[in-house]
C-alpha cells in the first residue's frame, strides 16, 4: 500500500512539471499558424491548376468537335445544317403542287361550264383535294338539278 501512495505522490509532483514542459511556446504557435497558411495556399494553387487544366481540356474538346463538324460532308446523315430555310421538304413541295393542280382544274371546269364562282378556286387552292372534292360534289348536284 505504501508503494501505491508513494507512486501517486511522485506522479502528482512530476506530472504538472512534465505537462508544463510540453506546453507550446509562442514560437511554436506562430510556426503552426504559418504552416497551416502555407498548406492552405498550396491547396488553393492546386485547385487553381486543376481548374485551369480542366478548362484547357474543355477548350480542346470544343475545338475537336468544331473540326469534326467542319470535316463532315454535307451528305453525311449526321451533318447538321445551319440554314434549313433554303431546302423545301419534298412532301411539302408535292402538297403545294397538288393544291395548285386542283385549283387549275377547278378554274378550267368553271370556264368550260361558263358558270360558277371564283371562290371555288380559292377554296381549292387553300384546302387542296378536300376543297376540290366538295366542289365536284356541288357541281354534280347542280348538274342533276339542271337535267331534271
């Protein structure tokens, strides 16, 4: 038991002295602060370099895409045209021709019969086959009335 008491007393004497010897002085604190600031500055520089490298990679990729776009022939299925206004779609062109032909037929029929209204030409021009079909049905009805 005496040994334990003696050990505790010695520990009580030497532990505070040992702890006081381990305390950092003002020079140690300043050194740690300076080291921390340098580490932060190094991390900032690394982040900036990573950012600049990634931006350069993106610029390079953008230039590659532009070159690929310029190299691709116009007939290539993936070629993207900048101005599609110059080319009419063939189906649209066909519809336009059908509308005009229907209007011409209605005009000639009105002149041949020497009767009718010019409004049917406009209807045939705007509605195409549907308007021409309606005109033909109305004309057949008029023909049947005149024959009766």
